C-alpha cells in the first residue's frame, strides 16, 4: 500500500480548535465523498491535543522538539500507479482540485509537509 502523510499547520487566522473543527466536520466528509474518483482506500485524521500537559512531559522525557503541527492526515492507495491514475480522468482531476482548494481554507500549505511512504507493519 502507498501512503501519503501530511503534517498540517493551521492558517494563522485560525486557532487550533477552529482548524480541528473544520478538518473534522467539513474537510473530512469532503474527502470521504470523493474517495471513489480519488481511488482512496483509507483516510485517517490524527489531531494533536496541544493543551494536554502530558505532551510536554513526553517531549521532555525523550528530549524531542515541541509539537509544531496541528495534526496529520493519512491517505492510502493500492500503489503508486493507482494514485497516478487519478490524474487520467476528468473526475479525478476535479476531485484533486476540489480537495486542494478546500485545504487552502484551513491549512497553511507553505508551512506544512507532505510525502509518500510505504508502510512496514511490525506489529499487527
């Protein structure tokens, strides 16, 4: 399976709660409604509980950087060819354009990161 992961930062005009509400209530259902033309097999949103003190305890215990994202999304396709095929149909191209336009309403794309990866399940 091919997986696209995005570490998303909210637009500066939104607070975390506004970002998360829009992502969950508007963008998530939009992506779900376009799963067929986008050939998406799985979609997951993981939000960050930024105000929970356990986050800082965990960061300090491991010596990691502070959380600098509002969440990350994961999309799965069967393979890279399946992903490429999206751009070979008018429906696929329209769906990509619609998703991208909606992302611009709540995600600071220039300060977010996005990549493809191949999962290596180690447990489960």
